[in-house]
């Protein structure tokens, strides 16, 4: 590069897989003085917030809200249903499952880990084998990461439910939907999920710092049998508060709640089915472009089979460690920030595109255009016609 100036001035685009782009309506809703936490609008907001969160998760059951990030919800959920010495089964298709499993070990659980690597979905036969071998039902929960954000694998949760049902295994089905909720189809009750965790900063388009644990009556029954539950993580007072402060075990995350209210209004105005369809189409445009670029033998999609790819994040790899230079170029020269690789051996080769939440077609074309520009600047070999093909997917001319 001989160029001595940057083309990055202008509105920047943070296209990483969380935190996601925040809508202006969310930002504006938070721009206000601190509200009264004992009375008034904030207190009155809570029933509507929990109702609308449950609509997004497609559940009629319960939601506890925590001042926490996703890692906090992992611990919160486990703390309510897994006692020290109990076993959880963790089928891993990426780094995040390992993280949740380590959290389980941290609270004294035994972890039975099935590692399917960084590019494959669950092998349901191996999961069934592990559950079948557990004749005394030592496994109390299966930790199921729906979309593993490191690999961009999307796992089949209904199929896992069917495995548990076929074997009559009573383990709780616990899902991590931190990357998928509000992006990929997820239906907690219809899919038979007992506990689901998510966080504010991805499909829910709100700043990081608030986490959610959804649970049904089966999980609540397990909670009732626990010898003890640490007071801060206990979900019970949070779902049946007698006083407002019990929703959060202390001061409410006031501004997050206003932001979340605005985000839920956007979600329900668009409609969750329409949101899933939008993410699916945008993902198809991205895959189409990437598959064409891949013809140059330098770029690879981490997940080969479209059926197992997330609609919210795409993990990619460039040969010769050129992922890091590509990201550096898009960020400093174009004002486009792409995600780093996570949990991959080839750290400099790997990178990720975030396309979760408040993302539309012109943003996706800008992201793809930024990649095309960076690959041109770095002389990375690639198939041609990627942008035209992506445009055709968005224009509904081809199925993609
Ligand atoms: C982002 C993410 C997490 C971690 O969330 P934090 O808020 O960073 O703690 C966990 N699981 C999945 C699937 C994620 O995408």
C-alpha cells in the first residue's frame, strides 16, 4: 500500500458477532436521567418486559433477569439445577460449549464432554450412546449450545430432544441461545427445552450487561430439590418478586431496561418470523459470496454444509494467515470491523462475520463489498462475481 490516507472516516460498521449494532431507538431510549427505582415507570415496565422476552423465546414459562453477561447466565442457570458432584453432558461443536462445561466444573459438577471439533455439528448417535450408557441417570443435564459463535455451527436442538425422549432420559435440556436468539429460529416450548440462557448484546440489540435465564416447570422441580442455591443466582425471587428490587437482587440495570424495551418493541413490530426470514436471506447472500470467493482456493467457510450454518455469524479462514491482515485493512482503511477468529488453531487465518440483530441488506452488501475491496488490496486470489451473486440473492433472483 502506498496510500497515505484512509477511507475509514464516516460511520463505522462493527460487524463482529457480538456486541451487535445497536438501533438508534435503543440508544435514544437509554439517553435519560436515572429513574426512580422504587416507584413509577421503571417498576411498571417489568411485567411487559418479561412477557415480551418470553414471546421472543417462544415460551409460556419463566424468565429470570440478571445483571450479567452470557458467562454469568451460564453460571446462573447451572447454579439453580446442578448440585456439586452431579454430572452434565456437554456435546461440543465449538469453543463456547467448552466454556460452559468449564463453568460447570467450577461449580463442582462432573463434566462428560463429547468433542466434535470446530467444524462439525453434533453426532447424535454418539450423544445417544452416552445417554444410553447412563443407565442410573447420573447425567442431570445436557448443555446444548444452539449456535456456537466460535465455529458458526448451528446445532439441531429438536433432534437432540428426540434423542432424550426416545431413551426416556430425564436429563434437563439446557440451551445456550446467546448467539441465536432473535436471529435463528428457536422455539423453547415446542422444542422441549427446559432451560435456555441468552444475553442482551446480540440478537436482542441492547448493550452487553444483562442476561436472561428462561426455565420451565421441570427445571423448577429440579431447583426445588437442590440442597442449596447461592442467593445471588437463585432464580426463584427473580420470577416471583414481592418487591421490585428482587427482580435483580439489588438496584435494577435501569438504562439497559429502557434500551431493552425499545429493542423488544422493534422485534415485535417486525415479527419474530420475519426476523428469522431476514436473517436467513442475509446469511444466504453472505454464503453465496463466500462460496464464490472460495473458488480461488484462499478463502474457506468453516462449516461446509449450509444446513449446519448459523444465520447470525459466519466463521471463515484465509490461507497463509491472511485473516488478520484482511481484518486490519477493513478496519483501518474502510471503517469496517470484522470479528477475530476464536478457538481456532490458525488464529491469524481465521476471522468471523457478525450478521446478527439490527442488520439489513445494504449493510450486508457493504460488508461484502469491504471484503472484496480488502481481498483486492491484499491480492488474495478469489472467484469473481461474488458481489453480483449476493445481490441476486437479495434481489430474490436466485435462491442462493
Ligand atoms: C457471546 C456468547 C457467549 C458469551 O457471552 P458473553 O456475554 O461474552 O459472556 C456464550 N455463548 C455463546 C453461544 C455466545 O455467542
